[in-house]
C-alpha cells in the first residue's frame, strides 16, 4: 500500500506544484480537491447538537427531579454547579424553590408536589447553547426568549412554591441591583480615560484567549464562532459589533447594566491570573457573586499549599474587596515554587475550565514514570532513573541530537518519536504526539537580528508535530490504516497551527507581532473530558478525552512559553486522571529539556533541522508501517 511519491525537484516551480497537492497521506501526489467523493458527509447533528438532542430526549422520559439533574449535568458530562451558575436571577430563585438546587449554601428545602391543580404552570427548557432556562410567573414562554433544543417540560407550581418565590425574589433582585450600582460607581471613579484603558485590555483578552461564552441575565457575550459579540476569530479589533468596542468613548450613563457588570467582572478575573482566568467562568453568569465564589474557591485551593503569604477572604462581594483579593491571589500564584503543579480540568461540553492544584504524587505515578524512563533508556543514548534525570543527561551531552540516530536523520527527531511512541504504549492511549519548530537555526538567526517580522511571517510548514497512534486505534476508523494515517496527519497539521499560533505571543509587542493572529501561549497542563463536542478536529478524529502538557523552552536566553508539548488522546475508555497528567507533564519536560539543549547546540554553530514528521512520514510510519518501532 503506497501512494504516489511527491516530486523532489528543488525548483520554485516544483515547490509551487507540491504546494497545490493534497497533504492527506493517502492522497500524496494527487491534486487537492480532486477526490471523487468527500471523505464524509457533514452531519449537522454530530457533536454538541447531537449531545443536546440526546440529553433532552432522556430528560423528557424522566420524572421532573431526575430530568433537572440530567439537564444540569448534560447527562453526566459536566458538574451541575456550572449550569446552576448560568441561571438568571429569577430562574435561580425558581429552581431553588421548586427543586432545592442552587450553587449557594443554605437554600430552603424544595416544595413538596401538591395534590390538585397547580397554582401556576411553568416551563423548563434547554437552549441550543446548552443553557437551562425556566419560565417563571409573569415570564414569557421560553420559545419566545431563546432557541430551544426541543419543546419544554411543564413544571407545576403549588401555592406554597409561589409564596416562597414571591418572598425570595425581591431580595435576590435587590442584591443584583446593588451589585450593578457598585460596578457603576467603580467605573465612574475610573473616569473616561480609565474606562477606555480597561476596554482596550479586555478587547486584547477576548482576542488572545480561547473561546468563551458568558452570560449577563439575558445577554450573551462570546468570542466563539458565528455568534460573536466580542472580538475574536469573527470580529476584528474595533469591530462595531463587538460589545466592548462599542463602549469606547461612550458616557457611562449610556452603558447598559449588563455591560457595566461584564466589564468589571472581567477586570477582576484578569487581575487574578491573567486572561486565562476568564475561561474559568465559561458558560456561567458573570456577576459579582459568581466572581466572588470563583475567587474564594481559588483562595481555598491556594491556602492548602504550604508556605507563602496567607490570603484572607474578601469581606463581601464588593468590587474593591474583590480586586484586593484578586491581586493577592495573583501574587500568591506567582510565588508558587516548582514543586507546586497547577493544571486545568476542562469540561468540553460547555468549554468550562477549573484551575486545580495537584496533590502529592502517589506510587502509581512513580511506577509509570519508571516504565517510560526504562523504555527511553532502551531506545536512546541516555541514562537516569527518572525523566528528570534523562533530561539532565541530554543537557550534559547533547551532541548526539544533531547526528543520525536509528531510522532518523537527527537524534532530536528520534527523541521526539520515541517519546510519543513510549507514551502511546505506557499510557494505553489511542494517540500520543509532540510538536515543535523545524529550524532552530532559522529561529536563532532571526532572534539575533531582532527580526520579529520574519518570525511572524513563517507559515505552518516551519513547524512539526509527530503523531504516533496505537495500532488498535484503527478500530475507530473502519479498521483502515489509510484512514488512521489521514487522521494522524490531520492532528499533526492542527498542532503545527498551534505552534504557529502561540509563537508570536512570546515576542515583543511590535506592530508586526500585534497584527499577527495569536493566542497567549499556554503555561500549565490540562485534562479535557468530552472534548468531541465543539472542536471540529476532535469530532472528526473521535477524540473524547485528552491531556495537553505545554512546556517552555529557553532559546538565546529568551523563554518561549508553550514551545513544545506532549498530548495524549483517547477516543473511548476511561477519562484521564490527575496522576496521568503529572506523569505526562514530566514526560513533556524531558522533550523541553532536549529542545533547549538542541537550541544551545545550534547557538554554538551546530546545524540541526527537523525534516521528519511530514505527511509522507505519517503515511510510511502508520499505513505502511516502516517507521522505527
């Protein structure tokens, strides 16, 4: 099984001809877009729409209390408190009264269903964005307010439930109104110039941050896909449809309450940990109460870390007190030593992220690390009892990285491949991969010349990603080695894009860099559950569970965050655990140590370029099975 070979003529005409060919391994040598039929037909119900349809169908077959739990957790795929914090003020009170479900402590017990006709017949629905809504007394039908997945579930209210709702709603609304006044007062004190500076910062955050969806009562703020209301992939900076851009220069009196609360809450979140903290509010209501609760949970986690300056709780959910807490948390976070491992847990169905502090390493972590180290010692010229020791061994004698090793033209290529191959076996995953830059010499030349424009002009082929699937992974692709090779190359190409996307975030903010699309490079690892919902690549490759472990690399004294990583993917089976992540992060640290050592070699005059891991290599190694094993 061998595809036609690509032409190897070095002329410009030949290079342009190759650029017009399909990159898909199973179609090497054929013109792009010339396949007889598409690989697969677009299924509008795949991913998130299909999930929501299934969740709604399950809920309609259940008694109301069970249906509420199914809707809140999207069938067990997210923590219920994410949806509970996405409720509007009136909906939050109603759900607490009817079903005793609230993210707040000390809720009143739910009303017992009453015999006889209900005093009011409400509704319960699920939006196409995955949000739970309730129709409350005096509220319009849910179908008039939002796009619903199906119909509605009718919710009977007893007289007692109505009375409880009547008593509890005014204080809840008063609390929200008080928070609006607090936000407006703080914004007024900032003055017109201060507010515009805040808006510029937050527009940058929206542009440089992964997708997020936030709510403010009925308003939806998002940088995600077609429904953008904030600067992102769809709306360019300054676009009039961007809610933040539309506020620039506008008197505060003309700001809506929703906009005022949004700007203040985003400011608090960014102050606490940078742009990435915004994603921890993903798919929830952005209110002072919710931000206060998020920061308090963070404070409690940080307090469990020994040493450092203790951080006290905020006295109240007031803007000034939350900003004080946010600043203290940022200082505490920055002061963590190397033994403290932060990571994020991602619930893919609603893209919600939770920052966690890893606990002590149990014996199972050491055992898996020893298995990885043993395999790497067998296949690479390194010695050491654990992955850190292997990294030190490479740093002490890196010369072999630039020489042929095994089936590869350089030792660095061999190290990257063997790392991904070992991870595939030891972690029992469907795919493992590692990415980086092809030409360290070119990067170092550009850095020495401060040629930031040249770096930002590089395209995806300047980067690589080695993807190693388990042989058994072909069962997810109709048992076809060719389809498996195509899927692996699609992942590799996407990871090249990620390297391209992140590198600019490590450069000075000169005009060429600022104009170039990029995200803030990732700094901590993460675990993702049910990530086959929104990401088209994950959906096509059937990726359900994943670990991402980005690592910094030092080049000419400059720290490049997220320059390399190791990723582990499972299409089915058990979710990854914190213990899995801890080992994977040490494994990616080994790749980073080797890449830093390679960069020092290059800086001293050694030529070292990665030519492997293109589409031909993925075909040969996966479909034809010729790569080193």
